[in-house]
C-alpha cells in the first residue's frame, strides 16, 4: 500500500467522502502512480484529494512526509521540538513549525478527527443497538480528542466545540469512571479503535457508544469492576416521565 493510500484509509476508513461537504457520491478522476488520487464530488461539484480542506492543503509535502506527520500526531508527539520533528519528517525546520501551528489550530484538528468519527457514527446507525444524536457526536469528538490528542481542557473545548460547562462535566465523569492514566484502557485492549479494521469494527462502535453515554452522564461506569449502570441523573428523568404518564 502506498503512503497516499494509507492516508486515505486514515481519513476515509469506511468510504471515500467529499473533503468539502462529506458527501458520498464521489467519482475517481485520476489515480497517478506518484502524488494524490483525485476525486470529483457529485453533490457539491468540487474536485478534491485526501489532503484537500485540511492542514496539509497547499503544503507541497510528499505523501510519505504527510504520513510521517500523521504518525507523530497519532503518537501525541507534537510537543516535541520542531527541530527534532523536522528530521523525522525530512522537512525544513521552518516548515515544521508552521505545520505544527496549523495542526494546533481549531478547525484543522477538528476536521482531522471529525471525519472518521462522523463515518463511524453514520455506519453504526445502521446497527439498531447503536445510536447517536447530534449532542453525543460532540461528546464523541471530545472523548476521542481526550484519548488521542490532549487532556488540556482549553484544547478540548476548542476542538470539540463543546461549552466549558460540558467539558468540565465530561472531565469529572471520566475521572470518576476510570483510574487516572488508564482512561478507557480496559475496553481498548479488546477493541483497538485504530487496528487494521479501523473504525469499521462494530465492537469498537459499541465501546465508543458506552463511553459516550458514560461521559454524557446517561450511564455510570464502576472504575473497579468496569460494569455500566444507568446513572441516578438518567433514572430520575425516566421516573419523572413514568410519573407524569401515570397521572390520569
Ligand atoms: Zn462535495
């Protein structure tokens, strides 16, 4: 598999989607041996490649350089000095600094993470046991950002687009449900989200759903046993609905 194909698999784990409108009605324009495959979107009529509308657009980086940066991003090594990272990627120090700044920007990081999550959620909707609403999509983004990128509330707020209140509540729930430094660890041993199956794994979708519901406060997770139960908050809401339905 070429570096370019690997990047496509990361950005589009389930199927190729328009880089601008997320549409799925896309056709292949060209697949050159070197460089990027190009596609055309039937929905918004734009041409795109895997690096369109994200941090790598107009950078003139080769596919192997882009892949090297994505790996650094995935391993959460962005805090390393640009002078060290530029040697790994084989770019000029100045270019590396510029790319790190761009990656840390709200829209670009959000976009990198957002696409695989949206694909996963859309696919998982076909499974009747798994469901998401728009609010839990935000929480899913927050959760994945926490897991893969940063635990800093300031960045979590910027990337997820959630309010300060939601972020701080979510962090409280994460801390109450998992021992520090071992967040989401037990489940991940069984269902590696970034394995060769990528985001398509139905088990990963169920695990993500449980995590999201937990971070939303709908269910609780016992940090010792790992067993999930309906939270008091949710139970009182359900009781309220039952009570009002019984008034006759
Ligand atoms: Zn489009």
